[in-house]
């Protein structure tokens, strides 16, 4: 049976390898690709090589701190691209007004 220190060491090396793979995924190298909402953290390889170590670390920290939750855009653009309007989260409603699900609508009994 392995000692606890050996186990901790092996977990530490596994985590280090995963962090290296994560860094490679940020600039498009390696076996992994950024998915969905995390694509905004992608940096081209040329920019990555030109970055200082501090900027690379801050990019990795920003990526790790991102929960992947979608941020609502501040403006909405029309399909032809000619019109932009502010995006309001909710439509104005009267107090206590709600939209019922279709299944919960009341129906009268047929006689």
C-alpha cells in the first residue's frame, strides 16, 4: 500500500499536468479545445508567445474564475445590422401580474 505522501505527490503531479493542458487550450495547442461560453478566453498562439508571464497568469486566472454563466448583452442588434436598441431584462408589468404556464390555465367543464 502506498504512503499518504506518495498519494499526495501523485495527485499534485496530476493537477500540474491538467493545468498545463489548460494553458495549452487557451492558446489553441494541445489535446483540449475551449467550449461554448469559454471561447472568449482564447488567445492566438502569436499573441500568447508575445505575452509576458504576468499577463499569461492573469489570463489563466480570468479563465479559472469564469463560471461560464451567460452575460446578457447590453444592446440587441437587428438581423440586418442597421438598428441597435438597449436590451432591457424585463418588460414592464403591473404589480402581481405573471404569465402562467400553458398547462395551468383554467378550463371550464363542458356540460
